[in-house]
C-alpha cells in the first residue's frame, strides 16, 4: 500500500541498503556477508563507507539489485540482527 506521495517501486531495481555500524573491518564484512547470502555482491563502486565525526561509527551503503519488497525485508531483517548494527535506513 502506498500513500499519496509515495511512488510504487518497480522490481527488479537498484536499491541502496544503508546501515549505521560500530566502526571496524568486521562490521563491513558482516554486512557484506548478509548481502552475499541474498544478492550478488556489488562492485566496489557500489559500496560507500562514511565515518562519523569522531570515527566511532560508520555509515555503510551498499547498492543491491532488489527483486521484490520481500527480498529487501529479508536483507534488512538480517542486517538489523547483527551486533555491530545500530540502525538501518
């Protein structure tokens, strides 16, 4: 169901999966591990990492080819379950 300002998604589509994590190499590896279970691993250009102002956290954005809304829900559910993940967008 979509609201008046929402545009329905057409699948498959390129979708940026975003997660705020505790900084560290393991966090990126864990997020990419979840994505690898459900989608083809993206090129390096499709993975963006931005550190927080004090370097304690990182924003990880990975562009995936989403097959359906359910596909995205599964990816986000598994990413949220990771200990290092503080928030997903």
